[in-house]
C-alpha cells in the first residue's frame, strides 16, 4: 500500500498550489503551502500510530486573516459541505476544531466569530483497505479546497464545437461548459488527469503535448439542473478524455459513465473473442 504521506502529496501536487515539506516531531510528516508567508498559511500533517492513519489540515499560528476569509468561504459553500452525500463519507472519521474547541460540523462552526484557528482531522483505523483510505483522504482534501479562499471566477461558455462526417453532413453539436474554475481544480486534484471511463492518460499518450489536459464531465447534466445550485466536485464531476466525453454526449440524456464503461468492456471482450 502506498504510504499516506505519498497519497496526500500526490493529491496536493495536482491542486495548482506549491507545497514544501515541514519539520515534524517523531514519525509524522507534513507539507505547507509555499505561497503564504511562514506562520500565515496552512499545512497538512500526516501521523501514523499503531492503530490509525491520521491526516490533519490546520491553519498556521498567525493566519487570522486566512481564518476570516475561510469563514466567509464556508458560508458560501455550506450547501455543498452540508449535503448528506458529502457528509456520509466523513461522518465517522472527521474531527473539526475551531479556536481550539471541537465542533460537530461546519454549519455549527459558522456560529463562532471570529475564527482564529481551524483544524480538520480525519482518522482511518488500521488495517484499512486502500480504497477506504483513499476515499477518506479525497473527501478531506475536497472539503479543504472548498473552504480555502481560492479565486473562483465563472468562465465564459466555451463556444460550441461542431463535428461532422465525410461530405460535411452535420451529425451533432456538443456544447460543454466549465461552470467554475475552482470546481474543476478540485475535481482534478482529487481524481487526477486519467479518464475515469477508459483509463487513458493524455500525458502518457502524447507526452508534453497532452500533459495535464483533460475534460471535466458533470455526472448530473447541466441541462437537467432546474436552477443553478452548488455542485460537489468530489461526487458530481469526473475527468474524462475528449473521446469519451463526446461519446457520452451523443445521446440525450448523456450516456452515464457506468454505461460507457460497460460498453467499452463489452467491445473489448467481443474483440478478444473474434
């Protein structure tokens, strides 16, 4: 099993924020965000006891300004953070402390003002299945990325892309939208840059030309959302290659990722049997 420290660093390296190792006590390890002045940013500490894996996000000692901005950010994202789907993953393993006091959830934490410090700690009992540990880490890091005051500009709609067959006959129009740079950033930090349906990595296939290039797909189609609402980038967005993204949108409603995976596997089985 990959070490917890390596898993955390692998995810952090995809966030667009540069991290550096920090000195820790005993068997723990840690990383802090380099773009912040020392003492005024945030860090992750990874501990491993004989019975648990422990990962702690905390803001640093003199980061009161960051704490104030995070309080405002939690207010904006509370619908996503408080959703049952999101909370069910962390309910039994997350500890929240604000100003040194344990808090049951982030909605309750909003009642405290001002925030002077904040820590989020997730624990996973040993022995843990690798997928269980990865899911808890992904959920914690998604929460952290949601509450950090990263810039979140709504992008303009990407112009529609028309594709055709020989003779110029139009076979379809595919419109795709990047609703939020922040949501895309979180999705890719958590899920990586390999296609969730066919598994291809464009960086491995095309080298530098394809490095870190991938589409992000809404598992609940934007067209089916009755009104604008918060989107959970951990559970509702996935990275997919352009080919798979086009295949999904050849039908209305779009083909689900699970259905496309079954189709790919079936075609692969049929080819092997021929």
